[in-house]
C-alpha cells in the first residue's frame, strides 16, 4: 500500500473509538481522516487528539456523516445497531469499506445491512480477534465431528458495562457449532433458564452469561457427553486485539467487490 489509507471512526468517545483513534494516529499505514459522534455530544468541534489524551492533532470531532464519508476509504464502527444501520447507508453511497464490530443486531437490522452491501464492502464480525475466529472454525469442525450425544454449552463473561447478552461472539460461536451440525441456531438455541426448566432438550445449544468488573471477554464452548467433556476456550486480556483485527479488515476490504464479508474471509479461513 503506497499511500496511507484514509480511515474514519465512529463513536469517538467510546472505549473502542478512543483505542482506534490512538492507534491510527500512531500508525504510518493510515491517515485518520474523520471522526464522528452523536449530535449534541460534548466532544463536537474539539480536537480529537486532545480529547483522547494526546497532543493536538488538527482534526475536530464531527456529527456530519456526509462530510466524513466524502474524505475516507474505510470506516470503522463499534457503536450501536441503529447507528451502524445509519452509517451503512452513507458507506453505500460513498462506496466505502464499512468495518462493523457492533453487536446486538436483529433480523430486521441484518436485512438493511444486506441492502447496503449491494453497493459497498461490508465486513461485519461479532469479534474482530484472530484467535476468536480461529476458535469459531474449530467449533464448526468439532460440531460436525460430534453427534448430539454431546450437549453444547457456550459460557461467556464480559465487563459490567456490556449491554447485550449473549455477546455477539457467543452467538457467532453458536452459529459455528450449528453450522457444523447442519442446523439453524435460531431453532436450537436455549438462551435463558430460570426456575423448574426440566432436563435440557437433546441437540440444543445452551448459552450462559456472566457480567462483572472489567473483564474484556472470555468464551468457553463445552461439548459434554457421558464420561467426557471437550472445552474450547478463548480469553481476551487486551482490547487492542479488536483494533488490530478491524484495521486488518479495512486494508483487506480495499481489494474486494461489494458484498457482505466477515473476519473468516479476511483471514482466508473460508
């Protein structure tokens, strides 16, 4: 890549937004060309370098997507489903690579993202980590190899501020196991147990959720049969793994045709 890739970032004040901004300012491969926040936010009009704890950078936080998308080649978005849908519309108009790390989408949201992807490269993943995406591939293979004598439970733990459950990563891993078994996750997912539930249903994929402290992310996939258990685990200790994955996706997307992709595509695992 001979010229710096021009990147825009959504949610400048958020945890991931700030980490992305700091990384982009220091990385010679990229040019931080625009940052967005919601209308009325305290950061609007202020220098993004100063607001993220560094020196003046000469770029102000904006609430005008049209302005930002006119200047960039890729847009990285760890926000909310409604915001990501809005940004997907602008990315489609600008034919800009849209990297989405947002979780918590509904089927209606997915339909809108698919429509936008007809005009732009859209790379969406419940988790941008290399390790998690390798784990997802392993989960699919194990799911294919083991029959329903092996019950499947997905256990996930995150920090106390996380707003969606199960996590996007947990659902991604559940999808992988279901795909391996030739099933639709929506038909076999058990996402809540309380009270007298009775024995688990054969073939279901169960989800257990814990929230507390500052846990970055822990995911276990347990395949349990009489007499034995197989446990696949990923532990994240630094959110920079998600930044690294998102930037890798932004570069990869420059050479792709419009469409929907994920990190398995980016990493060449498909």
